[in-house]
């Protein structure tokens, strides 16, 4: 199983379940030190960018299967790349987790981003679109992504 750090719209339990295809085994608060979160320019979702003496609050999700990771990768699309980061879990322990970092060239604004505000304004239409998008996803493409996540999982078990 894999662990993921979600810092944006996938912190919402309904959207997370729609994208991943089911619930994670456990979800707890966590923070990613050395980054800041702000809306991606012209979008209603956030990105993160390196920032000294800052940290991004989010959720640490454990029990993510390679199939779920593949679905999340498909959902995040070509503007984000999965990266292994160290987060601080609610109990204060450092944990390794995957997260989606904006690709170079993605402009992350200077203001803040708030999950509750996003939920009030954009959750309903985003959830409807996500359900349609995930249902229409090409099975072969998602299976290829799942195979890549299986490789990552095997490597992490060996390490």
C-alpha cells in the first residue's frame, strides 16, 4: 500500500472517493514543510511551491492501492507530477508520502487557498465533472499508470 499527501481539492472526502474509486484505509492531518499553497493562476484549485519557513496543511492518506494511485494520477493530468516527500503527521512523526507537485512553469499565485471556501463555491460542479471524467477514463491508460505504481510500490518495499 502507498501513502499520499493531499493538500487541495482531494482533501474533500467525496471528491477523494470519486477520484480514487473508494475510501483510503486511514486519513489523518499532516503538513508538508518548506512549501506554500496558493491557487494556480486562473484556476480554482491550488498548487504548491517551495517556500522557506512555511508549511502546507493537508491530509496523509494511507492504504492507497496502486489502482487508486493510478486513478489519482489520471485525474491530476499532465500539469502535475507525483513526487515522494516527507510530511509531518499529526503525531509529530515524519512520514514519506507521495504528492502531486505542479510541473515547472505552472504559476502558483501569491494568495491563500481555503478548502472550506472551495467546498462552498466549487465542490458540487467539480464533483459532478470528476465523476464523469473518471467514469470515462480509458481503461488501458489507467492500467498502464497502475503498472507504473506497482513498480514504485515494489521499489519502496525493497528499500
